[in-house]
């Protein structure tokens, strides 16, 4: 049985997507705002590259550790109440960062932000899963995952407009004001999504994923996230080290964020337009393209640096919407819980990636760190392909290189891998 046609203006779908984008932005904004303000923050607080990488990793380390219990909590609370909780934690995190007088306080603020992100991502995915119909699910997740480049865009614009004038603390204060506005809009905007396991679209196939395939897929997300998140944290500082002026580096950061935002939405739209194509292969190819982008960044040459930044954002960091889409499409009845599972890998990768990158950059060089990111992205592409083979084998679908074939279940034909 195939999914029913999309009902134009499905009740609550637009509100669910807007809420998902808003809460997702708040979940990651503390980390990427600090990354964009790296030059000013490091100078003010006297933080070295290695320690700054550790500070930036704090949010994602806490988020990854708390992702699974956060997902289970949101599954009980519902999407709107989970979003309100995430917004409150984001406000507390930004306020702590904006008043930080040392690296320790900076990390404390980012740790609070990690708690918020552990709740924000399951809340966003649950809202989309409950209200968006099957034929537009890829587009919805593409829009939702545009929240990450949106957060980096806000951070990039904050450099030339605020940080280089009144100062970086005023840029954080502006982010607090934005978070308060989003909190009010979320708290008063509509009803709670129904808590507990349910499937929004009666025609959707909820075939699930084998445990082993899900674990390997989470590992691939870990590797890809480790490579990509370093771009959001260190691109500005790396550009300045390559001879780019701070204001221009901030604008490059913002421009790449726009490219990443557009591509995430476009890739989600393409996934909906071609439901018979494998989403996992699409993800793997994007990660391979991102590896080429990181290698271009490693050259340190102006033209190749700009090209590499565009590829890193437009390809190597544009796969996360498809990643969430691929997992949630097969597990819509427990969207928040399965989000908590895979978000563990994504968040821990986002934590360890900048930490590893910062240490390599400090002890060797930025080019060496970008080459390490290229290797991680390539390994992620290979791991995603391996997880696809495991999923296909578990469903009795043909696996390249294997002659043995077993009967195919009808439900599996509705969930191409």
C-alpha cells in the first residue's frame, strides 16, 4: 500500500515545520555563534585553539550523552512542550556565554546548550513526523535541517555587524533576545503535539531498521558530523589565518551558510521527487564530495579555500536532513526515540570533531586539520554504504556482490534503501 496523496495545506504541517526550524536553530545556536565569534572570544578570554576546540565540543558532548533520554522525554511530553523546554535552556546557555569571564564559564554555558539541543532535535523531528504527510517528508526534513546553516548564518552576520563594533558580548545579547521571541511564539502558538508513539500518516510504511544497520548508520553519522562540525567552528579563524580579513571571513561564513541552507532544502525536495532512489547512497555521495572540499581548504590558497568552503558546506554538511529523513521515514511511530538514538552519534561526532580538529591545528597546522577532516568524511561515506548493505540484506533485498537472494516483503518495496 502506497502513501496517500499529499493534502494541500495539511492541518498543522506549516506550523510544525516553522516550530521545528525555530527550535533546531536554538539548539545549535550557542555553539555556532561562539564559533563565528572565535577571533574575538579567544582574544578576550585568552583561549588557545585546543582549549577553544574543547569548549566548542562541550555542547555536542553533553547533547550526545543526553540524546537518548532526551528523546524518550520528548516522546512523553510532546513536541510543543519539548520545544518550550529547549528554548528555556538555550536562553540560559546564551546568557551564561554572554557573561563569561573565563574558558570555564564559556564551557558551562555550552554545556547548558547541550541539554537544550538534546531536547530540541527530538522535539523538532516529532512535530514533523506527526503533522507532515509522506510525500513531503524529505522536503520537511530538509527545511528543518536548514536550521544548522541558519544558525551559522546568524553567527557569520554577527561578526561584521555587531562583534567588530560594540563587541562579541552584544552579539550574544542579540541572540538571547531572539531566543526569547522564539520562546514566546512557541509557548503561545497552537496546541501540544500528542505525546506518545503514533503515526501521522496512515499510508506510511513503518518498516523499522535492523539494530545492526542502525548502529552502523549512527557510526557513519558520527564520522560525518565530526568532519562537518569543525567547519562551522573553525572556518572563520582558519580563513583569517590564511590572510582573509575578519569581516570578509565572516561574510564568507555567512555566504556558505546560505548555500548549505538552500542545498539542504533542495536535496530534501529531490528525495521526495525520486522516492525510488536510495537516500543512503545520496548521503554517501555528498560526504565524498565534502571530503574533496576539505582537501581544497587544506591548500590555504585563496581561490581554492573559497571553493573548498562552498563544497564543505554545500555537500559535506548538507546531508543531515536526508539522514534524519531516512531514519524517521522507517520509524515514524517512535520518531523522537529513534532521533535520540542516531542523535547520539551526530552529537558525539560534533563534539569530538572540533576537539580533535583544534588539537591538530594547534600542534601542526590548519592544513593538516582540514586533511584529517577529509579523511573522516570519506570514512563516513564508506560507513553509510556499509549500513545500506546491512539494511538491504536484512530485508531480503539484492546486495551488490552477493548472489544469494531471499524473498522480498511487500512493505520493503515502499522503503528504498
